[in-house]
């Protein structure tokens, strides 16, 4: 009865797979819960704001004051809240992406270690006289791993730069929203 080395670690590999799937699921669920909470909070704030604005509009007695109120208060408040919502949403997505990146990084490291172990086992069990071929194979494999690591590092840098540019754009949008002066509204005045 011959033993297949791939079958010896099947339960360990299944356990690793389950652990990875759980980690990905937890990260995704956490991100989805944060986004759902943000959406619920935004909907509640929107309902309260609409109720306040309708009550304020009902007090208006002429169309000009309604137009001034809508322009001065409602539209600018909505723009500010959209910017705040975008910032919160970006933060929730960013933290979820960081968790997924950690899981992916651990998967890559485990896969590299498994491949290195596999290559070492295969070259140790090579027939006599094949040392030059195994040496070339090991060198090629080592170079491939180094190139893979360089590509992975470049992709990680690219992703980090992308996140920074989105964050800067988000900050710039927030600064633009915050720097626009609010005209005096007719709030508190009876028209």
C-alpha cells in the first residue's frame, strides 16, 4: 500500500481552508454590518431632516422665502451630509479591505511555504545523478519566488497609492464643502 503525500495533509489543508474562509467571511460581514449601520443612520437623519425642513417650509408665507430657504439651508445641508456619508463609507470599506488584505497576505505566505516544502521534498527524492537538474530547478524556482514577491510588493504599493489618492480626494471634497460660505437664511424670521 503506497502512501500519497497529498492525502496525508488533506485534513490540515481543509482546516486551513476553513480558517481562511471564516476570516474572509468575518471581514466581509463586519464591513457589510458597518455599511448597513451607516445606511440606517443616514436614513434616520434624512427622515428627521425632511421633517424639520417641511415644518420650516410650512411656516413660509411667500414663494421667495421658500426659494431662499431651500437654496440656503436644504441644499447645502444635503451636500454636507453627502460628504460626511462618503467619508464614513470610505472608512468602513477601507477597514474591510485592510482585513481582507491581511487574510490574503497570510494565504500567500502559507502557499509560498507549502511550495518551498514541496520543491524541497521533490528534489530530495530525485534519482541519483540528477543533482545538476535539481540545482537548476531550485535556482529557477527561487528566482520565480523572488519575481512573484517583487510583483506582489509593487501591487501592494499601487493599492496603497490608490487608497491615498482616494483619501486625498475625499479630504479635498470635504474641504470644498466646508469652505463654501453659507448665506444667511430666513430661519427664525417670519416672512
